[in-house]
C-alpha cells in the first residue's frame, strides 16, 4: 500500500496524468465580440437522464467566466483537425477556423462529434471550475479521432465494433 506523505509536485502529477489517453475537443461559445473557442481534453460524459457532460475550465482562462453563464458546444476533433487543437490552445492560427453558419450556439464545421449544452451547474475544482452542461443538441460523423497522451497528439482509428455491443 502506498501512502501520500506530501502533495505531489505539479510536474509529477502532470506526468502521471499524461498516461491517461483522452480525446481532444474545442469548446466553443459566443464571445462578447464573436465566436470563440478553447481546446479542452477534460471532457467526459456524466449522465444520460438528464443528459449531462462535464468540462474542467482553468480559472485563469479567458473563457472561464463566459462558460459559466452561457450555452456552449463541445466539438470532438477528428484526427485531421490537430491544427484546430493547437490554434484554440493559443498557437498562431494556420487558417481561419470554419464555423457552422446559423448555429444557435457557435460551433466548428465538421467536428467528429458535437454536443451543444446549456449551463447546468458549476463546482469548485481548485484552480479549475467543473462545469456541467445539459445537452440540448448533438451530432456526429464517421472518421478517426484525435487523441492526446504523453503530452502528444495521436490518432485512434475508427472501429465499428465498440464495447457497447458487449454491454
Ligand atoms: C490538449 C490540450 C488540452 C487542454 N485541456 C484543457 C482543459 O481541459 N481545460 C482548460 O481550461 N484548458 C485546457 N487546455 C488549455 C487551453 O486550451 C488554453 O489555455 C487556451 O489558451 C484557453 O483559451 P482562452 O484563454 O482563450 O479561453 C488544453 C490545452 C491542450 C493543448
């Protein structure tokens, strides 16, 4: 049995957590001066009744206060959309992102999947805030997924034979 004697140093915590493979999303919303987005991999599905999803938003992020009080859309990125992940994490933009025209909540064109959400609740998460959204609309397409692990982007190849066929 291991016993934590002192808080782990942030680098060690990040290194351990980097072994957890995630997908990559861009969370989009209506900013005060147009559509905005931020790359997030803290996304998880929480509940089907009611339909709830979770994101963990850094308190220091510009999107933090805005995501507490307005609808947002979680855009799950496809393997070929790594440039979008970098751009919405603050890297210089390679090209203007394409947005869906006329969407109720700003969302990206052609994500692998997307869930549009109304704010449902916000909870203290240390230097982050855990934001729950109630899903109001959604969609998906076929394709390979963008992943993130060991602080690197990767790819998960689409499979039609998922675990949901077993349970
Ligand atoms: C792969 C990846 C995952 C990230 N996940 C999150 C996350 O879950 N929550 C978060 O607040 N920031 C996350 N970030 C950092 C934000 O994308 C980054 O701070 C961004 O610049 C915030 O934008 P804003 O300050 O314009 O709102 C992630 C960055 C990368 C590259």
